[in-house]
C-alpha cells in the first residue's frame, strides 16, 4: 500500500472518498466526506479549540483503499490521535477501509504512525467505534504485537428498533402497555382533526425548515445550551450537505398549522438514523413528541426501512418504543 499524509481534505478526491465509504466497515453518514469536512471546519462546533489535521490515505494501483481520518490534540493527559468527528456529535466513527483490506491497512498505518517524531503523539484515543467493528480485535492484536498498551471500554449505548414488517407488526412486538400508549396517543391526535404529520420534500428549500427545527430544538433548556452559535453553524453546514446529497430526513408534526415537533434523521442505507428532535411546550395535551415518533416509525415500516437507530443515549423513551441496546466503544492505545 502507498501511504500519504495529508494536511487538507482537498488533497483527497471527494467522489473516491465516498465510494470507499460505501464499501467500507464505516458506511455511516458520519464517515462521509461532506460530513467530516464540515465537522473539521468548525472543529466539532467548537468542541475543540486547538487541533492539527492528520489525514492518512492508502492506495494501490492508483485506487484509494483506506483512509484514517485523524487529528492531533492534547486530550486526557496525552498528545492524542483522535478520529475526526470525535467526540460528542458524531455517533459512529471508524477507519474507512474494506474489511478484507483492514488487517494490512491497520498494520501499515500503525507502522507509519510509529515512524513519526516521538513528540507527535503518545496515544490513540478513538471514540464511537461500533461494538461489532472489526477494527477492535484488529487494533488489539496489532497493539499487543508492538508491546503497546490497549484499553477498551463501553462508551455509550445505541438503542435500535428492528423493523421487518408493517407498523402493526412493530407494535405487536413491543411491551403491551407501551403498545397501548402509542396507539392511544396517535389515535387521539388523529381524532382531534388538528394534527398533520409530514416529511420535508427532498427538493424543498431547506433553510426555513431548518430554522423551524432549531426553534423547536431550543425549547429544551439543555438543547438550547448545546446549540450555541458555533454548534448551530456546524449542524447547519452538515444538514445542508446531507440535504444536497439526498439523505436528510426531516419530519414535522403540526397542530392547527403550527409546527409543534420535529424529528431530524438521516435516511441512509435503508435505515433511519435518529439524530435529534425538538418539541414545543405548547399543545402537550396531544403528546406531540410521542405522536411524531410513532409516525416516524410508521413511515419506516411503510417505506421498507429495516431499522430505526436512536443512536447514542439511554433516554427512557427509546426503550419504551422497543429500542434494543448496541454500543459504541472507546479504545485507547498508548505506545
């Protein structure tokens, strides 16, 4: 493999990058070029103050075969190499490489990183690797071979709802009490004659829709604190890119023509990835958050999506709707 170090995203072709993502172990919205380049421009919406880009690519016969999207920062007592997208706003991260190429790519990548000046980095600190990622055992084996210290821990749960039939099939598979609640609340909202659910069209002007969503999002005091100016800029950039590339899914619930709940997701690889939500404190008697989530899952069933992924977080409502835990991991390697 021919390895190169890059100091700019522009040095790697975007089309080749995304084509590799789609064949790789990291085929998620968070590994795509347009997402990570926007993350880097804002350093995670201001999460990082100082960071140095260290993109690594590998090619064979002029074909891109691997990408290690890394950056260097002082973190947790070490000069660390982290995955671009770390830590808080990118739910799944990984190396971008086909599974068959992973062992060679990782071995040669670590050889390259080890050859850098000693003060460049002292630890790898990789967050949000899916618990089933083949990178985990491969990195452990390579670390042990080099005499490096390898540590692995569960970072966050990522509950998911498996879907393989109609909405009624989904409801039949969850707790009886919760099934009754979802049906009751959706029926009450429908019978009011005041409620409308819709998904924003892919050809719509996305700017006013995003403004409406952010307005709902900041009704939650914690989300209002999160959505500081730098973070709002980062999210806007990433969501515009997702809209441009056709995988943004934004749904609203209206009451009397007023948006009262919004569900922001990525519609990618035949599943819905639940990224964020917002609910007005008005019309709470109609349970707008629950009703919108019910409609969202119903949309998945009616449109053949095999899973709704709540992504990181263990909020109670995710399990009441039938979420089953998977996890993302943190791996730390010290040389």
